[in-house]
DNA sequence: TCATCTAATGATAGCGCTGTCATCGTAGCC
DNA sequence: GGCTACGATGACAGCGCTATCATTAGATGA
């Protein structure tokens, strides 16, 4: 319906050749100011908007930044997206998402979908790509940023933090607060979760407080309800447990509710620590301790790095550790 | 890096002309089975993937379905997205998002961004587009679905439910449970929220139980913390309030925690009802009543309608009411 | 047997833009 | 004054695909 206005029509209106219009739009400093003025006038008079497909075909490069995340409903990832938006919304780049559903095969497939568009940049969550996916990323001739986590051997650039260390810090906090029988609650035991568990375990073992039977995990995706169920199972088997490090905040929230149901008071009869520090944690009663991670900033930083590379500026170090810190609240106030 | 394989190369390998390859891929039934077999073999031997930009340029139509939602971090919208994915992930269509941040101007701008790509379809959240945005949508020559809500005068198609009626049903439930002084908690009072408020008000007035001073609202975006603050303010001013209808589940959760802090027991001293029925509601202690909306199904249905139209099938009625129903739980068990 | 029709395939010409090189005019310099 | 250098603009071709029409071969019927 809305008739498409082409470059050529703008050029005719402005009395110049199409290529000059193209240049005026992309690198205004390369055309005479008065020419540019005429062109700008024609552009707005005709309501010209460039056709991204034509541009992509001509340049062999789309102004698209592809983002691969495991889930669109997990606040952890959507916070990163918000950061990306913040940095990218006023640029010529479009963001395009793919949801991997935590399935490596889907990630590979979506990577193919993105790659065929020759994206300007690629952002992928995590460091656990399949070998095939990794090869694709390495061959992609565009900037690539792995977000959420840091590890050895980045494909290209990396922004995140060590989940192992963050979990270890949380465990240290529990022990420092006087809890003697810490347990672990985990759902969807993917590699990232495993590394958090490893951090818990390492620290608990260092304090001689590790007990495998106090680790309750499931392959089920995480949720508040699952957190409640896990705590119930854990306490049934190991009633001596006096604190739980939960793999994420949903589980922690579920654990809190379950503790209420069981009549176990928090924090004196049970310490609870979550992971991610979603907004609800501080508002809970008692307020829940969690590990604060800088998700929004990860998005901003990843976008910034990609932009810097694309615009020929120095993107700075290829590996950025945004850290994580324990946000201590009442739920880990210590045993009675 | 990864060298691009073109249609022409596949054609050469298969010993046919490029156009035949194009046909074999798009409408396999129009080429001889053995020709098709040779082409398929060549495609996989060479690892050919079509270039979406070239296709878009040649057809004047991109295989993109644009989605405009207010927020990427609000579970309400991401659930719709999941539904879209479910229906679209095995098709040739890509989903592309725009986040409007609840700003009509941003919505207009993003609509322009999408439109210039000549998308195959467009999905927008809500029915509160600006006149300009509405005009753009009407002129877009592609299927358009408004989701999340239904109302008079759809741009094209619509899938959702009446927020007014859903809120009224929740209010009716509170009154039926015996609560006599119902209040309202609302954050980010956008038009959709206003309609929920109107539903609450209409029903409360019908029962002669409406009291403006028992309505506590803020322009601040919603969160668990805000829910707690609103309840505190409400109860300070109107201690007789014996139930709250919360505009969404975050507020309800915050209200629950605040009630705990204030020593006000739920449900006998205070009934709490949320809206959306996020997973956490059923896991809370006490479990929280909420209004269940079919967000995932909305996504599925919207995508289905668009596909039907694009594939020349009958999309069925243009306005689909997916309804909403009160999921009663312990938090509205009735006053003491 | 020959005209007529249909199914399968091909040739051609763009879609709207930009990379590359060519052209033109003018300023600057010896 | 004639030369180079350079900034501004333009001509041309082509990115990879598909719409359109043309062509071919085989099937059908009188």
C-alpha cells in the first residue's frame, strides 16, 4: 500500500545522481553542504526510508546484531537484553533474538539462521557452545561476544563473571554467618548451574562442611514451586540442614515459602541465599540474601564492545569481568 | 570467511537452471521428483542456505514477523513471545522484536523500522496505539494482530481478553468471599491498567463497596517492592481495608510480604488477589489467588492467524477472546 | 497422423542499493 | 602557465534471488 520511495526518486528530486544520495546518507561529510541540504530536503519531502534488504544485498552485510539466549522468560536474560537495547536503540543496528531453550542443537540451528544474514555482530549467552557451534562462531566474520559468564578461551570477546567464584563467595558468606550444615538446591542442572554447584562444593569442602546428601537437585526447569519441593525433600532427608544456597532466586523464594509452611523460621532455623538478586529478593519477608550480578551492565558492555569494533575504535580488553557480589540480607542473619 | 554458496552454484552442480533450484526449494511439487532429488543432493553437498536479503529484495517482502511489546522483562509479554515461538520456530519466518518501553512515541518509531522491511506480519501488544501508529498499521499491507487485549475496532485481527471484565470477576470473587472493604493497588497506570481499575470499580460500586480512598496507585513501574509500599500506604490511611485487588502479581506478592511485616494475617485479616497468575502465585504461603490469563496461547493463536492468512487459509474469526478466569487460592479464603 | 493442450524447465530482466573506478573542476605549486 | 593533487560527483556493474513470460517435450484426442 504505502508506496516505496527509492533512492533514485530522491536523487531526481534533488537533481543529483543516486549514488550521491547514498553517500549523503551514509557519510554526510563527503558531499558538499548545499548538495546535502538539497538531498535532505528531498528525503523528507518524499518520506524516503532506505530498504534494509537492498542495502544488505549490496553490502553483503546486514545491520543486525543477533542475540542467542536460552530463554525469553527468564529475567536473567531479559535484563541483559534491556542493556543491549539501552546501548543500541539509537544506532542503525537492529537486534534480533533467538531462543535456544537451553538446547545446544537449537543454538546451532539458530546460529545458522543468523549467520546467513551476515549479521554485524553476534551475542551468545554462556560459554557452553557445542564444538560445531563454536566453529561457526569462530568463522563468523563479525564481532562475537559471549555474555553472562567468563571462562578460558573466548571465541572473540567475553563479558560476564565467574559463576564458580560467585557461588563460592555466597557459600563463604553462609559459613561466616555461622551456619554449619549448608545444603544446595539446584534445578535444570546445565553446565552453568554445575559450575555454581562446583563453587559451592569447593568452598563447603574447604570448610569441611560439605555433605553430598545435602544437595538436592533436579533436571526440571527452575521455578518457585520447584524450590519449595526441593527444600521439602532436602529437609525430609537431612533435617540438620541449617542453610541452603539456592541456584537461583526462584528456588530461594520457593524455599522461603516452604520453610514457612514447615514452621521453620528464617534465618535462625534456616538460612537462605539465592542467586541473581532479582528485585523481589529485597522486598521479601524476611528479605532474602542473594548474589548480585550485573546483568544490565553486561548487555550494555557487550553492545559497546561490538559497536567499538564495528566503528573501528578500540573495544578495550577482550575479556571483561563484571564480577558479582553477595548482597547480604536478613535471610542469612545466622542460626539461633 | 565462510564462503557463500549461491543458487547458481547449486544449479550448476545439479545440472539445472537457477530458477529451477529456486522453485524446487519453494514449491517442491512443481518440479519433477528426480530433478528435485538431484537438487536436494546438491544443496546439502554444498551446504547451500538462501540469502534472506536477496529474497526480500526480489519479492519485496521479508520473511519477518515483527513484534512490538512494551517490555522484555515483564513475564506477561515474554510468555506471549514463547507462544509465538512455539508456533513459528519450524517455519520460514523469523521473529523480530521491538521494545516500546510503554512509550507511544517509541512504538511509532519501531513500527517505522519494521515497516520498512515489509514484514510478513506484525504483532502489537495492546489496543492503545497512537492515531499515527494506528494509521501506519492500517496501511501496512500485511496481517496485523493486536494481542493481550480485546476491544472494539480492531486494526485487523485481535487476540486477548477483556481486562475490565477480568478485573470485575476478581472483584466479584473478593466480595463473594465475604470481604467488605476491598481496596485496589496499581502501579504504572497505563490505559490497560486503567481498564482493570475500571473493572474493579464498576464491580465494587455495584456492590456498594467502592471507596476511592482505598485505591492506592503510583506511576512507578510495578515491582514487588512497590506492592509492599502501596499496601503499607493504603493500610495506614484506611486500616479497615480487608482485601486488595492488585493490578498484577508482583504487587500482590509485595502486599503479601508487607502484610507479614505488619502482622496482618492472610487471608483472614487481609485478602489478596493478583493478576496474571504467574507461577510463583501457587507456590506462595499462603498460595495467592490470581486471575489466570492465557498468555502463551495468545502467542500461539496470533501466530496461527498470521500464518493462516499468509498461506491463504481461513484465519477464522478476526477477534478471538481467550478469556481469563479467577484462580482462587488460600489468600482470598475469606475474612475471619 | 497432426493439432492441441499441459507439465516441466529455462531465459531475461529486474528488485534498490553500494563498491569501484572514472571524470570533472579547481586550488595549489613550481 | 602548465602541472599535479584532491575533493566532489557520476557511470557502471552487480549483490542473490524471483516474477514473468517463453520454450520444450510429451500426452491426448479426432
